C-alpha cells in the first residue's frame, strides 16, 4: 500500500509510518486483538471515488502502526491532517479523540476506517478509552521574528525574513498550515508580468490600480492599492524563485484585461491556486528550517515601552507559550467563520453560509484592540455569488472568466457573469428562489483540474444532453436550449447583446460541447475587506495615527486594500505582496 505523507511545516510531526507486518491469526491477546494487519476504507473529502484507505497493524494489546492512502484529500488540508491523526490515535490507543480542525471530513473518514479494522482485529472501538496524554510543558523561547498565522501571508512573511538571515518562529492556531489561503481556487492578480508579456497581454500597474479602486467603490486606501499593483509583478517573480510558477493567465470579474495568474499541471490543466501555493510555501518553510508551533492560539501581544516584543499563546493542552521577538507579524486572517462577529458589523448577513476555514474567527481583533491598534472598514464583508449552500464550498470565479454562465430558475441568463462579486451576488439574490445554476461544458472540463475536483467531490453533476441538464435544473428544455444557443452565438460574434459581457478572447469554450456540468449556487460570506490599519510598510497603526513599533500585519487581517469589494484574484496578490513587505521590513 502506498504511503502518502503530507507536506507539513517544521514543528508538526509527520510520522514515517512503520511498515506493516504480515497478517496473522493467532489467538486474541489480553486487549482482545488478534495480532495482524487489517485494511478498511471510508468516504472522505472526495467521497466514494477516492476514499481514505487505512492499513492498521495490531499486536496482542495495542495498535502498533497505521498506513494510509488519501489521494482524494486536499494535500494541504486533509493530507496534512492525516499524519497527526495517526500520531494521536497511536498515542491514545483509541479513536475516541478530537479530529483535526478544518479537516472534519478527512478526520471522520480516518476514524471510521480505523474503527473497522479494530473490529476486524476482535476489538470494540467504543470500549477503547483514550490513554491520558502527557501534559505539555510551558514554552519560552526567543527569536528575531515571530509570525502569528501560517496562511499564505504568514508563510510568505516568514520565508522572506528567513531569506534575510533572521531566526523565525511561526505560531498557528489550526493543526495544519494554510488557513483561508488553502481555500483559494482562482488565481493571483498581477500586472505587467513576464507571463503576460510572453502571451501578448497588455497590462500595467496603473490599470491594475484603477480596476482595484473602481472594484472597491473608491473607498480603498489609494497608497495601499498602489503598493499592491506596483509590487505584483515582482511577487510573481518571487513565486517563480521558490518553484511556484503561476503561468496560466485568465480573466476575473472587474478586471480590464487578463491578469489572473494560475498554476497548471504537467498536462497544462489549470489547478487550484490555494493548495498549490500553500504546498510550495510549506515546502520552502521546511527546507529553510523555520520553526513552527501548531494548535496554539495567540491571545496577547507582549509590549514594553510601547513596542511589540513578542507574543503569548495557549497550546492545545493549555500550556503557556511565550515567544520573545524583535519583530512581530500578524497574519491571522479575517472573521468569516465567526457568525457573532459577522452579525455585529453586518446584521443583514445573519444566516449566510460561509466559505471560510473554520478557524478564521477574528482572534486578532481583541488582542490588537488591547494594545491600541486602529481598524478600518470592518463592516465591509464580501459575499461571493457562487457558493454551494449545503457546505459552503466555493465555486471559483475563474470558471465564469473562462466561459461559465449563470442560469436562473426559468432557464435563462440574467446578468453579465464577470461583473464584480457584489453586483453578481445582488443579481443572484434577485432571481426566483435567490439561486442560480453555474454551467460549464466538456471542453472547459477537459482544460481544468479545478472542475474535475468539483465533480469528484459531488458538487457538480454531469449531464449528457441539454435535456438531462434541463431535468436536473427543473426548467423547460426548449428555453434552456435557446439560452445556450444564444450564448454560443454571442461567443461566435464576440458580442453579448443581452448583457454586454466582454473579454471573449479569455474564454475556454462557447458551451457548445456536451456533456454539461452544473452546480446550484447562491451567495455566501467570503472575505472580510476590513481589518487592522496598516501603512505601505505593513506597519500597524494605532488609534492616534502612529506606528506601533516592531508590529506588522499582512493579508486578510488588514483593512484598506480592498475597500468595499474585493476583486477575484486580489486576495492572493494581497498576501504575497504584503507578506513580502512585512517580512522585509521586519528584517531591518
């Protein structure tokens, strides 16, 4: 059985799992196990197509080794969680333990499969109470830089500081790296890059700036937006330097040209940018020997004479963790998974499903408020138009840029699909039932591993004909055929008379190639545009307008970059550009 060892950061144990002994059938031992090796599987993130498979070895009285195959799990989420689940299960000699936060489906599948093997070995998983864990000791260490949060911004900042020769510690609340960055499926906006030049795409930092300001309704901080745009090309070059090229260039809503840079596999198929970048950033952190502590929640910034000098955190076992540091960088993300905080700032969003990682709950707001940090635009919370309501799964905006259309309960298009997220969300909410169907065809499917994964996860449904598609959507087949034919004709004429959609040169298909793939969507909470106030050096600003010395922030925890609406592709640009700036300035 192939062993999948997920990419993990230093400080999080990845077990080199013991090879399993040959199966045997001697009499059961004192714990009720028949020694040997047993196999089982259970549906995880990818469902029954690619289940989580385990091979568990038992002695007479304990679980001695666990191997697994997890090809259907997201490498940076479920894949990273599995080594921890193995470690915890063997240590506890029980599955009656907590799973890994943020990897619920993977954890459930793992425990279900292991329980099956316990039964095969003659044991009863319900009677196996966890062994008492050894109490973790308090930790107190000193570093040059401490980074709070191991998402895209945090790892980018940590790598940058380490490249400048600094000793860096990362502290992460979750059990795995990535945060919301792992959930990004589109791409990274960047202007005047070498990839655009090589593909004959004209763009400039000025145009990127104008699009971002207009998309944010001109309430963005112009200096931050200018910094984002002017440093975006260099950020693409930096990603190249760590082996993370984003070579495919597509178009996202609100952009005047093709600017969204995306990764591709060896066959040229488009990949999800989040898992791709988190994997490469994690690898680089590992290679550079950057230390990290996981499952530890920072609750206080240490301050002396008005300067940040470290952080205090609480570990998973309640132990105290104190990291003294010359510089502190906050990269904890927004608060999209904190319903109370959402309602506090936007009562109208009560009840909306969220696309965010479950650990993104705004932990930094209290401890930053405590030391006098200022905040901006906290009420600016973005809803994304294409979210699966059952579980908050995000359907990437890049699909619409590549040619997907939205169809309502009457079987008709109802808007320009590549307008900004707030506008498209508003149009969806105006339709019958406040939902729509997003439609792609086989030609789009063949060009994108992103779409293939949606199908594997059961989010999209394959329909061989227009009639099958109409039956799924419960619409009139003739009306649906007319809608599709009208769109195909618009693509051929490069003129959308109905809704004025443009950028036909960015389309991967005209949707005339059956079979079709469809997913029912509606708006969901996606991004917090507001957060702690920073300047162009990524320094945190206090309520009096002064810099808090030695304290930096980057990514979704900050406010001012996106204004009243974030353009698709700008979150990744934000975390790479300002993560690098924070890391550079924290190195001085």
